[in-house]
């Protein structure tokens, strides 16, 4: 039954992506703004402009353009960026690892922090400290990631200049990488000095992305832990002589994890969306930052490629969350 | 000889300070070694609260106002937490009411039994598995090895209750508190479970405090019984004596409300509301006296 559901979801992926493509394609072209107008030098003749339009296929009707683009996309050709004059596919592929590393780091921080806060909150349940923790969670939920980015940048980049505030790695650092997963690669090859430089660049944007998500994880997990602790099996564990920390960890946590992953997991998409502004603020060279440039330049092919990439990431994440929940809950596995 | 369990003059209030309700108003009872004592009374009489107080499972908003709970001569309420925890599950065990909610839904049956054996008896993983298999065999579960590998939702309610009974007797306790262990089961399963409890009790030599509504069950398996009403003991003695010559009008009324094979059904009479009413108002009157105190 559960596996049937997952197959259904897999089958729905292609039509979903197709729908995303159509909406983005059409919206870009009906909204005012013209990529050619952004790139022509002053004093270009009308004939020059027409030639450029024809070169990028923008003189055709929208359905015509879509068919051309979609046909090429099916064969793996997502067109050339108008502003960067390179293949969209290669551009996105080169930048994607930076965003994936950043988001993964942010997720790790958020889950770690959120879990600690949730356990602390449940442990002091019914006391004044619980109110303080709930209030703190509320505050962190209310402040968005880009605001944290600005606060952290001013605090640790300007006021107390502890950490670098731009880019992914110091430009003067002379290192070559074989992949674009810089952090993972440097860790795997044991170049710890490089890894440390990368981490120093990554930590502020990662924390900015992590804080609201950590609050979300804390809120969901704390509620789930409280509910599970009130269930008969957890109460009975007390009557069997187990200490409260042991019960929370061994009996309650595995149960509370199920709703937490189900509800919190899909919210990682919010964190991914947050990379757009946060990467921009820290000049971090990921696809979020690239998306802003692409929009400013009305770089249609690049915008399309980037949105498709985000859509695929979102779908993959949702699917991964569903699979994980199925693995965590034996009732779903056999049901 | 000291009793296995001696509850003395236990007062428990529940609810927010100021308007707490008294759920136990000076309840006392004793359970001797190897004895099966029935604890009866209408719904809300405080039977479960009494059991929970012994197991340290009172709700967070409940307070023990006075009284003692002695287990084998030692006061459970006064003893340090780690010492109490080492008794719970090992010397004092519980058979819960609802087998559907009393097992952890995400852990295999085997893991749930063996974690307890390892905790209290310091068994190795292998030994715990061996012992768990024996325990399931003892509660008449066929293919115990297979059942150990299943999750609770994969076995029937009756089977779950057997698992819970096995867990209760796993560490050879001297006292088992059974809070209506059969009410959630259907009638045919109820009988088997009762026989099982009785058999394990004899084999392991435990005393049982058997909480129930069912006077028929009390007559069958309990040598002694306690009648609780409004948090206070109304009657206490050998089951045979109490059932044959009930001294308190409430016990007589309870008996009249119980179906029996040797009596026509139309002889059944509900406990008169007026009687319950008068008992409650008496309870509340005594509460007020207690609050006023010996000024
Ligand atoms: N969590 C709680 N909060 C407030 N009052 C409670 C709570 N649990 C029980 N009570 C009250 O305590 C009293 C005694 O309840 P208890 O559960 O001991 O009754 P019982 O004799 O076990 O009844 P039953 O036969 O229905 O199980 C009842 O009046 C009940 O309303
Ligand atoms: Mg009860």
C-alpha cells in the first residue's frame, strides 16, 4: 500500500516537471522585460536588435519557442545563457554543488540545534523554563533567514571581523579541485586547511539559513516528544524502573521522529528557497545567487534551467522524506 | 511476617492547587506474600489511582498528601529515586489494562522484552534473547522466536496481553499490580488470560493486586478482597466472607448488581443512586472535617 503510494508519486514526477516548465516559460515571456534590451550596447540599430532576437529564437511565437526549447531539453540541451554565453546545463551543474553543500550544512546545524532545544524543552515540561524555551522558539521562527544573514554579516563580519563575509573560498588561495563539491572533496582528500577555509566562508550563511529551520524542528519535535511521552507505553516504561532520560531517548524519541520527519522534512524546501537571498548577501557562488543575476538580466534560458533545478530538488526531497518516514514507521512498512 | 504491600491511610489529591479533588481519602490495604487480592469498586472509586501510587505513576498534577506505601517493609514514598527504580519492574510489576496502547509501536516485541531483562538482570544480549523466548513459551505463545521479531501491530490483542504478562513476570516480582487486565479483551480471550495470570502467579510465587469491576472474577481467583468507594475502604476481608456476609450496604448493593448463574436476571438491581449519593456526601463531609483539622 505504502509502496504503491511511492510508485504513484514517481509516476507523477514527469507531468509535474512539465507543468513547471510551461508555467515558467509562459510567465517569463508575458511579464515585461526583454533579455535583448539588457544586452545591446547603446546606439544599436533596430536591425541589430532584430538579428539578435532571431538568433535567440525570441522572434517566434511562445508555443513555437516552447516546442523548440522542450525538444532540446529532452535531449539534455537546456540552451545557452544569454548573459553568460555558456551552456545553461554546464553553468547550473558547476554552481549546484556549492548550494547543496551550503544547504546540507545548514540542515545539519538546524537539526542538531533543534533536537537539543526540543529535548531540553520536553525535559523541563510543566516548569517555568518550558515557557522560556517556547518563547525563544517563537522568536526564532519569526525572524527570517535573510534578516539573520544581515545581522550575522554585520556582527561577525563588520563589528567583530572574525569571519570572511564574501564568496566560497579566498580567491588568493591557490587550490585546484576535481569536483565542485569543494568541502566534501577537501575533507575526503584530507586537505584540512582548505576545508577549514571553506567552512569559515560557509558558516555564517549556513547559520543564517539554519536558525529559522532549527526553530521549526524544535517546535515540531518538542510537540511530538510531549505527545509520545504521554502515551501508555512510555508511562509503563516508568513503572518498569527506567529513568526519564532513558525513556525519552529509547521509547519516546523513535516515535516522535516519525511526525517530525514527515512535517519538518518537507520544510527543507523553505531552506533551499532561502539560499537565493542568503547566497546573495554573502556573495556565495551558488545557484541561488546565480538566479538573482539571471532574473536581473532577463536571462530566459538560465532562469528556466535554474527553476527546473529547484523543482527537481524539491520533488526529490519530498520523495526522500516519504521514504524515510516509511523506514521509520513499521506500521507503514507492513500496512 | 511483613506484608508484601502495606498501604496505610493514603491521601491523594489531584488537580491544580486550591481546587484539588481528593481521589484517595485515607485508603489502607495489605497484600500478603503470594496472595491474590481483589480491589473492587465503581468507576471513579480511586482503584487505578491506588495502583498508580504504588507504581509511582501518579499524574503530574497529583500529590500524595499523607500516608505510607510500604513494600516488603520499606516505604516506597520515602525511598531515594534510584532505589525505587531498581524495585519497579523487577520486584513490583504491572499488567496494564489496554494491550493495544501498552507496547511501543515502533519496537519489536523481542527488543521490548530484552531491554527490560538487560536493565534489571544485567543479562547479555544472547541471554536476554534466550530468556525472552522462554518467557513467551511460558505464556503459551507458539513460535516464540518468530513473535520476538514482530512489531506489536502484527499480533492480536490477546497475544499482546500475553506478551505484557510475560514482561510482568520476567524478573520474578513479588508483587504484580493488574489494573483491569482483561477489560479490553473479548470474552473468550479474557478467560484464557485469567488462567494464564493464575498459572504464572503460582509458578513465580508472586502476590497480585487485582483491580476489577467484575465480582465474578474476584470470586474465582481472589482469596481476599477490598471494596473501595470514594477513595476510602468500605470493606476488607476474605472474599468468601465479604461476598456471603457483606457488612456494608454498598457491598450488598454491588452484589445485587452482579449477574449470577444461580439467580434469575430480573433479580438484578442497580446500585441505588440514593446510596451512592449518600456515600459521596459522607465522603465530602469527612473531607471538610479534615480540612478544618483538629483546631
Ligand atoms: N488525570 C486526572 N486528572 C484529574 N482527575 C483524575 C485524573 N485521573 C483520574 N481522576 C479522577 O480520580 C478519581 C479516581 O480515578 P481512578 O482512575 O482511580 O478510578 P477507578 O476506580 O480506577 O475507575 P475505573 O473503574 O473507571 O477505572 C476519579 O474521580 C477521576 O475522575
Ligand atoms: Mg481504573
